[in-house]
C-alpha cells in the first residue's frame, strides 16, 4: 500500500511539474515543440539557407550574414522598441537576416530589392516565409521558417 501511495505521489509530482513547465512556457511565449521535430526543422532551415545563398550568388549578387540566433532577452528588447517581436523565430534558430549586395558592391536596403530572393525562398518549402512580403513592417532581408 505504501508503495502505491509513493508511486501515486511521484505521478502527481511529475504531472504538477509538467503543468508548471507548460504554464511557464506559455508565459514567456515559447512555442511547444517536440525536440526531435525542432531539430529536424532547424536542419531543413539550414539546408534551405544554403540553397538561398547559392541562388543569390548565381544571380550575380553577393551576401553576408546579418542576425541569425537571438536570445529571448534580445528579442524582448527589440519588441519594446518596435524593431521585432518577442517570439521571434530567431530565438529558435529558424530565421536568418541576409545582407545582399549588387554586382557593384552596393548594399541593397529597399525591401523591393529582396522580392526575387523572397520568392525563391518561399518556393523551397511551404513553411518558408520572406519578410519582403509582410504587409505591416516589411523586412526584406529576413528569411524564416514557421
């Protein structure tokens, strides 16, 4: 009987811990995702970024990395200033900012200049999204996977 009670206490404790973790996750805005699924998504994202970079160079452009990984603290700071969102895909290693330069070395700053790369990016995977096509706060050099 004592064994059953101890086992029941352990189950209740684990359930309570699980609920606590879920509540904390929701309070900080994290997306619940199975770890193996997350890793698989990140690997697909990385492979697609490589394809995008090759595409950029094949069109006569060059690029450098902008921001990739972003801590939750940094995302929160950006959100406060209106530059980003607190639940950014950068926090999950599922977003990359690429700085693209034309054949003369001029850095492209206009979101319209990124449209062709955004179209290609979105053609690689149905979960890919380009900031070039966002209606509010367009962000041409932002490429993410949802």
